[in-house]
C-alpha cells in the first residue's frame, strides 16, 4: 500500500493517521497555556523551519499509522478533555474524522498549525503559527482564533504585523521567543509589546517545567 493510500479513508477500513506520539501534559504556550491536555502529534511536515525542534516529525512514513478510533481511545483514559492536535504540520492530513470522534468523546479540539495546507476538521480553537519557510493557505486567516508568531530576530516583528493585518478582529495575538534565541529576543519582545499592546507574550513554559 502506498503512503497516500494508507492515510486515505477507504470504505472498508478505519481512517488512519501517522501518529508520532501522544501524551498527557500541560499546554505550555499560547492562549490555553496551563491547561491539562492530551497532545496528538501527527507525523509529516513539508514546511522546513530551520529552527524546528521536532524535525523527526517531518517524515510521515517514519511513524506508525493508527486508526482514529485507536487515537481517541488512548485519549479517553485520562481525565482532561482538551485535545491538542499538533505536528509536524497536522493539516497535511484530513482531520475531519479525528475531530468528529474527539467531539463525540467529549473533547474540546484545538489545533496548532502553520496554515500551510487547507483547513480540515471541526475545531474549537485554531492556533495559527505562520512560518516564513512556506506561505500559509489564505483560508486560515478568517478562521484563526490565535495568531502566534515565533520571533527569531527583530525583522520578525514587521512580519508578525503583516499577518496581524489579515486575521479577524477577534483573533488573539501572541509573540513567542524562539527557544534558543530567548536571551536575545525576550527583552526585545517585552519592549515591543509595551509599545504595541494588542500583542501578548507567549512563553514555552513546558520547557521551563521540563515536561513534554
Ligand atoms: S511547521 Fe512546525 S513541525 Fe514543521 S518544520 Fe516548522 S516548526 Fe517544525
């Protein structure tokens, strides 16, 4: 069976997705920071960020394909009912069935995406984190609940503003220092937000707490 066939819904088989890992932890960043959440990290990403901290996610074929039913069954074993679908770039896959099944099991569904592929799935919260390495699909801007821009250098502020102009007025705006540039960029971000208070800061607090 080809890779495409494996991830395609068939009439005889359950829909399958490449699952890199799934785990119960606290959401460390963005608008839902601090909440207990079941993370579903799907394999596959064609965005190619130079500073990516999950490069092992890029090759979808390197990860076992699991049925959506299996993925959701694992999640219900824990008391939290927030599911965060991330990657890789999760929108490389059709996520309609996964989100329907998560909703049926009582989960809120959050996604973290670069927006580089068309949106699928039923989402309670869309965290849109655009990347310079692959342009977002235009359909994401109206749908994003949260724009989270990773700041690697000072030129990223202007780039963040370009995206902020395109999202809906209700979209929450976050600037997050790239982890390895924290020392250099954190003071810059603090000053930028003080001058531009529509933005908030997002820190990857799970990394400070040494949890996944
Ligand atoms: S979009 Fe995410 S997973 Fe893909 S390369 Fe960039 S940081 Fe890594």
